[in-house]
C-alpha cells in the first residue's frame, strides 16, 4: 500500500560487499552462530573481474576455494627495470586463478555457513544511528555493520574513514605465445606511482599497468606501447580479447573500527585500505581481514564489546609493519618521480623482489640479506 513504511529488517551482522573480504566475513560470522545478511551491488559474485588474478601460494591456508579457481601454477618472478634484462626471483610460488570462480566459491561457503547473501542490492546510506538504507528501499538494523564495499566504501565514509590515495589500472587479456610460469613485472620511470605486469593464465595472459590518477591520460598509450613491444618480441598476440580496469587504494589502513551510536562498524579488505601500497596486492589481505572481521562481529554479538577494538589491534599487528614499509617506499618513489630522479637503483629499492626494499638503512647502504620467502609471498602483486 502506498505510503506504508516497510518494517525495519533486524539482524545481527550486515556485510556490505561480497567480494573476498565480505564473503569471508559473512562465512566467519555465520559460523560464529549469529544472523548474517550480506549484500552485493553486482548481480552475481565475482563479476566484473577487476584483478590480475595472481595469488601467493600461502593463501591456500586461508582460502580453500583456491582449488575451484585454479588455472596454473607460478614458480618465479621476473622483474624488468627500464630497458634492462630481467632480474629473476626464483622460488616465488603462487597461482593464477579465475577470479570469478574464486569469489563464487567464497560466497558458496558463506551461504553454506548460514549467511543470507543477496545480490543486485547495495547500501544507499548508513545513518549516524547505524541504520542501513538499501538500494531497494528496505532498511536494515544490525548490531554490527562490516564494510567490505571496496575502495570507495560508503560504510567507510559514514565513519569518516575514506581512502584518499589511489592507483588507476587498465588491463587487457591477450594470447600468450610462449608457455610461461613466472609473473613478469615492468618498472619504469614513466609508470608514475605504479608498474606494469604480464601474468600468464594458461593459453592467455593478463597484461596491465597502473599509474597515479594524475597520469590518467597516459595509462592507455603506455599499455598499448608495452603490448606492441611484447608482441614484437613474439611473447603475446596482437588481439586484445577483453579490457578491464580498476581503482586501487594505496594510502594505507583506514579505520578499521568505529561506532555509529550503539552499532559497531568494521572495515575489511579494500575498504580498510589493506591493499599493498607498492604491489597492489589485495586478495590475501581481503580474505584474512574479512575472516577476522566476521569472527570479531560474532564475538561482539555474543557479548564481548572489546572485540571491536581487538579487531583493530589485530589488523595493525598483522598488516601494520608491511603497510608502513610500503608507504615509505611509495613516498620515495613519488618524490623521485616529481624530481625526475628515478633511476634503476631507485626503482629497485621500491620493489619487493630486491633486498634493498627490505633494508631500512639510509639510501646508499646496501643490504646483503635476502628477505624471507614467506614474507615476500605475503606482499606479492595481485591488483585486485
């Protein structure tokens, strides 16, 4: 009947966004024995794909759905600095995945755990009292709201914790003319604030590039130039099968916890700024933070109010050191770009494959230590 207000939907946990972070959060909260509603703007999980689709091998312990999405193994990383020959980082294991299937498997796990996952539905507004107004006009009152709604998170904005620094990416899928089991990274002074990548995916490959928003006009021509070069080298075909792009937060952790009146609010994944400021890696941190957020939400609903601040402390413990180093390296790279002083040594110091990245001594004091492979894997590129 016109003019009649629909009753407010009551639940324990509302998860906004059902990508890797949101799906992991919904599953963990539901397994914790509380009522969970998850909403996702896209009509189906995993689409559109906006990811280079590489994940480090260590994520297997965090996300069993990797098996459903596996495409091929990766053994190493090859890094090209300017026009130099590649620097090989051996024993750098990981997987190329089908991101859509990966997300679908995570959502299926959440549904099987008891979460009510709804697609084609998004958050329109989160009031100062924590009441969620959805795109279909319905309203949801939850005890905990988990914001896993991406780089431009509305949940984050509602608590004053928005990402402000980004990298813009553009990616094309091309034919791979030579079998390859390494992720290729291209570092160049022209790729301001970012880098380019060629990630093999069976008979095809994801070829992409990221730059700061101020270089938006250069993004497409720079990627086209790299595509032409790789085609002339006989590595990739000339046909572009698809194009995609995305926005990656690179300013470090936001939030990740707050209150709207009596409603606890937790941020996870991209919404919490957990993507790596140098590599853009985001899948592993999304799954990990989502799982922790879901557990914290359930714990809070069962009466432990400290779970909210404990979540923030745990994220700082898990991600803080890595993000802090990456932010320092990113700042140095941007300063070098502004001064036109980015040489090969500076580019290497700003990339995780090189020992100097891990050396916090002053520039010019070289480190001979080789970083632990587990640590490197945790910060491997996946522009998600």
